[in-house]
């Protein structure tokens, strides 16, 4: 039975809409939790403190690395000076005057070494494989050997 009273609010049109609204699936939306106002302040102060700690740790790290770089530069300078002194010592010890002085202390006569003559091996084989450049080179080497021996 349909109630036709206008003040009751239920008639044929809005009865269907009412049941449709009741049967329709409703998404359950959880209400968003609001943080307490003092919690925002604590989080803000904590993040500032964390940023300050990170900045101070990085500053200390940069200072320590700068100190190590300074130490390495000083060490490099000392090693460079030591290398220059050793190079100078080697140069003076290997000079002809120093070698002659050392030889005279040991009572050894110094003889200049002769330059070794590099001779090409003579080709022992068929003369058809020898080029004219090799023949000229062999002749020059034999001539040099004859001049040096006499």
C-alpha cells in the first residue's frame, strides 16, 4: 500500500530512489587522521636538527679531507726535493771527472770503450736472393772493418 500523503515524503517516485540509495554499494572512506598540532612542531624542529647534524658532519669531513690533502702536498714537495737531490748526486757521481777520480783512487786506468761495429751477417746462400742494396751494405761493412783494424 502506497501512502499518498504529501507530508509523509513517501510516494511512488521517491520510494524507488530511497531503496536504490539504500542498496547501492557505498565506498567506505576512512577519515584522514589529523596530527595533533604539537606533533607538527616536533617534526619541524626534529627535521631542522637532523639537517644541522648532517651539515656539521659534512663540514667536519671536509676539514679532515683538507688536512689530509695538505699533508700529501707537503709529502709530495719533500719527495720532489729529495728526487732533485738524488738526481744531482747521480749526475755528479757519473760525470767523467768523478769516474776518473774514483779510478785514480783504485789505481785503475780508464780506457774509453770502443764503439762496437755492427756487421750484418754475410748471406750464405743463393746469390739470386741478394738485392744490390744488401751487397753494397756488406761491402761498406767490410771496408769499415778493414779500416778500423789497421
